[in-house]
């Protein structure tokens, strides 16, 4: 009786010996239809894993793009590049706040939550700032709503610039 053992895509043949490897598939001469079935099943499983991996990769890219976008927005606010910060806002009427005379000393992300469909996110940011005319530092929490534009493949801020009081 001849036994063919497949192990790591290498073929081992032994006569009248039983070789034990963990997770080894054995294909005997009389069971060609069984091994064909398992080959098809394995191919189907591989296809499913690959297809699910593509969806996961797209979701991961969206999450990474969100992190990159929110970091750039925070940096623009922190260093006083208000026009750059306004470019992240989807609705121009929400970005009309006057930020002259304000210096931001700290911009810290407190929490971030991504929706199940990965097309919307809520981010809570703690901003410390002061007005240049009175030098009293204040703190505010800004709840930001970010939405992903599928056609432009980009995240936009929908909640507008923070309100400094």
C-alpha cells in the first residue's frame, strides 16, 4: 500500500510506513475524488479570505486617512494656519468664525469613534488657548463630526471651527 503525504507543498511518498505530521493531508490513490473536493474547498476558502481582506484593507485605509486628516487639521489650528484649517471644513458658512487674536497652546484628542460603515466619525478634542490681549488661558472641548466623501476619497469636518469664548 502506497501513501502520498503533502506537507508544505512538498510531496513525500512512503511504502508501508505511516508518517505522522500535524495538519498533514493524505491522499491515497483510491481517493482522488476526495482530494479534489478538498482542493476545491481550500480554493473557496482562500478566495473568501482574500475578498474579505480587500474590504478590511479599504476600511483600514479610511481609518488611516481619518487619522492623517485630523492630525493635519489640529496642526493647522495649533500653529495659526486658519485658512488651511478652513480647507478641511465641508460647509463654508460654518467656517466663518474669527480666530484673530487667539493662540492655541494645546490641541489634544480625547476620544475618537468611527461609525460601523466607516463613513462618519466623532472626535472629541480638548483645546487650550488664550487671547493675545488678556493672556488668560482657557480650555474648551470641541466635538467634531467628520464625514467621508466617497467621490473625493477624503474626510471633511462638518461641525465647523470650534467656538472660542
